[in-house]
C-alpha cells in the first residue's frame, strides 16, 4: 500500500537522535561538534544496537554500532557494557583505586560515562548487578597489574573487547541462580554481535572494529568535492588477509572446510564477533551448558546443532582490528554504520550525500543516465526532480536519517524516488528482511577550527 510523504517521514524519524557538544565543557574544547544517529529496522525486533557516551574521567568520546545475529541479546549486552570496559581500561591507576575504595566503603561512585541515549536505547535493569560485578573484577585485576605506565589507547581498546567477550562466555558457563538471568546470559553468549567503535580525543581518532560494520571518514577536497577514506576492514570472506589469518590458526587438514560458501565453517558471515560460543567452546562444554541450562534453551534450534567440521575451536575471536588516524582540518565527518548501509551504497556516494547535506552545497554533477536512452520528456523530469531534491534536502534535520532515506529510496539515477521509498517502507515484516537488513548509522561531525588549532600547537 502507498505511504504518503508524512507517513514515510514518521517511519524514518522514529529512532533519530542528535547530540550537540556544549561549546566549552569546562575541561577542553572538543574536536567533535556533535553527532546524529538513526536506525531503521528490517528484523522484528531489530537486531542492531548503537551507543554513544562521553568519558568523564579521561578525555574523549565513544561511539559505536553493533550488529546482532541469531537474535538481539548479544548486541544489546555489548551496547550497554563495552564502553565501560573501554573507559576502565583507559583510567589511570589512582582513579581505579578511588573507584574501588568507593565501592568498598559503600560511597557514591565517580561517574565514568555520560550516556547520550535515545529513549528506545534500553538498558537491562535486571542484569546490571551481574554486569557491574564482572566489570569490578576486571578493574581489580587492572589495579593488581599496575605497571605505572600510561595506557596506550589501542591496547586499551583491544583489552576491553577481549575481556568483555571472555566475561560473556564465563557468565554463561557459571550460570545464575535467578532463572531469568540464567536464560539471559545464555542467550547473550549463544547469539552474536559485531562491533565498530570510535574513540575521539582531540585530533586522535581510533577505530576498533570486530566484524563487518564499517567506519568511513568524509574528507572535503580543496575544490569543495567530497571523498571517502576507509577506517576499517571487513572481517569476512571478501578480505583475503582475514581468510589467511583464520587458515593460519588451524591445521592444514581443515583448510577446505574452514571457509565454505564465503562463510566461516559454511555458517557465519563475519569472521570476528562477540558471543557466538557455538564457534568458540569445545563440543563437551557446549553440551554440558545446554543440557544443564533452562528448557527454553533447548527449544532454540541454534543452540542444539554443532557446526560441521568442528575440530579445533575456537574458530572465532572478538579481538578488534584498531586503526589510528590523526584528524586534519579537511576531515569533516565520520560515518559508523552496520552492513545494512554498505550493502546498498558505495562509500563515495555516502561521503558526497552526507557532505552536501552538512554544508548545504550541492555540486551539480552532469546528470548521468548510465547508458539508458532518455527522451526529452524524461530528461525534463530528471531536472525537475533534481530541483525538488535540492529544496527537500532540508526536510531532514538529521544526517543519519538523510542517509537512510537515500539507502532505501535511491533509484538508478541516484536520486530518492518517493514511490520506491514508500514501497520499501510498507513491506510486511517477513518480507522486509528479504530486501534489506537492519540499518544503523552514526554521523559524527568534526570541529575543523579546533582540529586546525591543535595541529598548529603540535
């Protein structure tokens, strides 16, 4: 059925969120102006998650997108826990001691993160105590390990990812006397999630990526045009280095069965992920946990099967690949997005669409009709549409929404076709998934003046 433009807008805008960084937050002028984020579900419930927070005890801002599979439980847990692990990994020894002493003596804790959340970004109240205890064990170990050196951001990110994944696995093995929590920790461990996280501190941008979501930098060239710089690599069968890495970690006899039909063991698209203990635990451990677990776990087909050719686990890691980039004045924005966006759009188009949206300036490329025979009437239509598009660019108040509009509604001429958009958004749940994936996008806008000033100081 046909959706009117206001109906389309209300669907597109349902999950949008924007945050503007205060001009001067008392500590430092930020290199981040603010960010826009949005999500468009294809699965019901949506399996993607997003997070954004300011680190209060160190400098810097954290932003991330998480793409779940086999349910949303793992993506949900990672979206609410990972930033705490990163923040704790970055804290100096004295601060960790202060926090531990406060917990010991029952005093109020120093807040570690200031979250920037949409009302739909929910936190699991029931699990918060369990999650807190695991986090506390981690910082106690960091206190004991104190080397006196300042923590390297790259190392902190890697440690945080690996430690959270190991805690997810451990919590599921230990179980919980509370039956609700017991089922929750098992659902988290048996489902999976990829993660692409940015840490921005002054001119230092670190991207930690596990899986196939992506980070891309939008750069404005001297002539005003836009270009895209990749800041992450997909961990899947299309990445030769990744295929080699997996092969190196297992005996030669398994070479043929490791990657089949472009999937890990013929089953999993991403080659790195949180959770997914089906690809990490020994067969004995899987059986023991599933058999002693609650009945609901047995009803879940995913937990029952053992992957084929399963000889030398683990086959999967949550260790991220970390890329560091020093921001330059021409680096105008960062896009973090789950693969739902990249399956439909080329990064060069993403850079141009967001760049033009943020500056309000359109570089009129000659109309490309890509080998079609076009009548004068059709050409007139395209030009009229182009004029309408320029006036409609301002109907979105959010760069992520604007990008989703293009990702779902673009026609072969690269313009948003309202009829196509209406059709795609009115598909029933069971069909939507066949045409597209969940899409989650965060667009971070940088403050070129601050970045330029930082560069001059250096």
